[in-house]
C-alpha cells in the first residue's frame, strides 16, 4: 500500500491490534502512541483490578486512566483496508470443509485464486469517511492484477485426479497443479517463494494447521488436515512473532523488577550490617558502662558498710570507756563503804558518809546497725533479681525483632504473625461521632453525632471504640493501617474500664496503648507519658499481646522494627482498643484500617 514516495507501503501488520491480533475495530490511541481496538484495551484495563493502567506494548503506566477517543482517520483507513481486502478475497482459495485463506494475510499461498477471477471493486466516490482520491487510486493500482496478462488463470480441482480415471494412465503420475501468481495487498507475493518443500508432495510448506500445530502444503491441507483450522504459515508466523515481542517485553520488565529487588535486598543487607555494627558497638558500650556502674555501686556500697561499721565501733568504744570509768568509781565507793561499816567511830562515820554520787541510766545505751538485720543484702538481692529478669527479656525482645524483620523461625520464639487473629470493631462501644464500615474493619471520626442508643458499653466523651474480641490468655497479633493520619491511639484496654465522662488513660486505669499526636509525637501512655523518638514513621502498626506474660508490644510493620514493649499484669479480660481521634477539620479524616496479616516466608 503506497503512502508517499517509492517503496512506502502499508502492510496488514500496521492494521493489526496487538491484543486480539485482528484488524482494528474502533481504533483508539493511548498517550504513549500505540493503537488498539476500543473494546480490547478497555477490557485489558478493566481486568487489571483497578490498578494503574499500563500499555500492553511499551509497559508505560498512567496514574489516571486515559480518556480514549476513536481515531477517526485510522478508522477510515482501516475500513477502506477491509473493503479492498474483501474485494481481493473473492478469488481466494477455498478448501473442501470450509477452510479459507485470507488474501490480505501477507504471505504464503493466501493470495492464490483457484477459480474465476472477479473484477476489482470499483472506487468509491469521495465523501465523508473516504480517503483522498489520489491515495485511494494509488492503493488500488498496487492491489490490482496487471491488465496485460494474457494467460487466464487455470481452473484447479480440489483433489488431484485419480490414477485409475479414464483421462490418465496407471503408469503416469498426475501432473501437479499449476499455481498462478499470487497477489497480496502489497503487490505480488514473491517474497515467500523460498519456503521449504513438503517432503511428500514437493510443494511449498506455506500453510500452518493450528489443530495439529504443523506446517504443510496445499495438498496436505486438502488431505490429512481436511476440516482442521488452517491459516497461512506467514500469517501465523507474524502473529506468533508479535506475541513473542510482547513476551520479550514482559520478560525484560520482569528482569528489571527482579534486578531492582536484588539491589534493594543488597542495600538492605548493607543497612543491616551497618545497623548490626552500630547495635554491637552500642551494646558493648552500654554493657561496659553497666559493668562500670555495678563496680562503682559495689565500691560505694562496701564503703557505706565499712563506714557504718566504723561508726558503730566508735560509738561502742565510747560507751565502753564511759561504763568502765563509772564502774571504777562505783568500786571505789563500795570499798569505802565496806571500811566504814567495820569502824566503831561514829564521828568518823558521819564525816565520811555522804550522799551517793549520781549515776547515769544505761538501760537505753545499745549499739545497733541495719547490717545485722540483712536489710542491705535483701535490697541488693531484690535489685539483682529485677536486673536478671530484664536481662532475660533482652534476648527475647531481640529475637522477636529478628523474627519480624527477617521472617525467620526461632527455636525459642515463634513469629508474631503466627498469632494473627481476625479483629472486628464493636459498634455498641463506639463514640457517636465514629463511623464504622459494614465489615467492621475501618473507623473514622465524623463531624456530627449519629443517632445511636446510649448503652452502658458506649464511650460518650472520648472518640474511641473497642474490638469485639476479648482475650484472657494466650498470644494474639493484629495490624492496623495508620498512614495519612496525624493523630491516633492503638493498643488494648480492660473490659472494666470507665467509658463515661472524662477518662484517665494509663496502665493503672486499664489502658495500654501507643499514641501519635501532631504527625510526629509518639508516646506510650503511662503516668507521665513515655516519649518515643521514631526515626521511621510507620504506615502500619502491629500489636502483639501475650496475656500470660502481661506483655504488649508495638511494631513498625513496614520497617520491620520493634517500637516499644510494656510489661504489666492483666487481671481482667482485655479488648483491642482503637481511637482515630478527632478529624481536625479534615486534616485527620483518614480512617484506621484493620489489615489482614501477611505471613513471612520461612527459609
């Protein structure tokens, strides 16, 4: 098909939709410049599940689904293409059983005419929807057979003559049918004359049987492939080749994605190595500081004990010295009185006898110390026990972090995702301003109060809601999407909490939850609150509860990091706790979404 200049042709491939592999019907063009049938590309995008629209050929993605409009110029050319192909197809080869090869298929014997040649279709007068006259005339000139051909096309039989017929001899094989010159939309089909020959009939293997997935000549198609789905081999080759290009593009895209994933993993490994070195150095420094602190505390304690002992000794020695001095004076007085009792001189008696000297009351004079009661040892033992408990929890916390971040099983600690539970919200506990989705998985704060019954379980002042599920034992885990919010509260709460009026939130009052305020202020609600400085802002929060150990932990699911762990005792049944906080005039209107937990792969 000539467009401009010599050698400019339009082939059938330029009018083929790469999705349905047929001539365009209502062609449309994507922003990247590729054309498809309107129904084909619409169905292709509809099957994507509402995700980003992608061009099937170049894989360019569009954030917003493009508005498709029919390419009227391409549609008019395609219609003219079909009409002229139909005009040439009327002399196409028809096999017995309804097998027909299209004359516009572009190659093979699809342009061979077995029968009487029909006159070409007269040109359509110019008008709306018609190509310009000069272009149409040039196209038709290329498509028509040469008028000076003096040899009429021979009439061929659908089957070769039998060797036992009266018109042939038994010794002479039937003469092969004369194949006339073939024509396609781009002129005489001389480009496929080098097709391999059929080993049985010595004819070109110019057809492809889709039923048997094999090539054959015209005689093969008439015989053993009679009634099968037959198509010109070159057309099938072009179709497979176009599919091959699409497959190659998809493979290149898959390779690119996997190479990017390899780079991401390598980057993650490098980051993990840096973090491990940082954690190791920090841990060594902290434990060294801890050992130094313990040694310093030990020296101070020994010094205090020694000082206490010295003070007690000084006091005891002073008391002993005073007592011994008084005892000496009392003995002297006793000896004087003994001598006076033996004397008969009453004048000397009155002169010597006098009032006894005053003595001190030594009943309260004691030397005591806390060292003798074991109070210091008891205090040290209690501190050591608490410290040992904390040290025992340290490896467990590290293993929990590793199981979340690496998705690996541990002989001591199972992955927290294995304790995933299906959590739904309880509308009977929701504040009147909260909107809960029908499936009970989302909650957001509205501007107005809803007409709901005020039951004893409903919060009437704080915009929060509890989960339907109640836990009194075992381990449980769930995840909540918090991306896009500036404020939220997540955790667990006791069933017996106060739900009316002003609420004091702390573990002592039955609340254990993590909070976000003003986009960046993270804290665990203790008295006072425990501020948490997070380097990575989480989009999804994982909550892990071990009722038997009284432990509640919060994880950054995206970064695979442990945020905070609090240990307490749950004396009552606990429920999941959610608060989207007020919407702040639309700035915090995004909902809290309970998400399904994805299980990590096991190495």
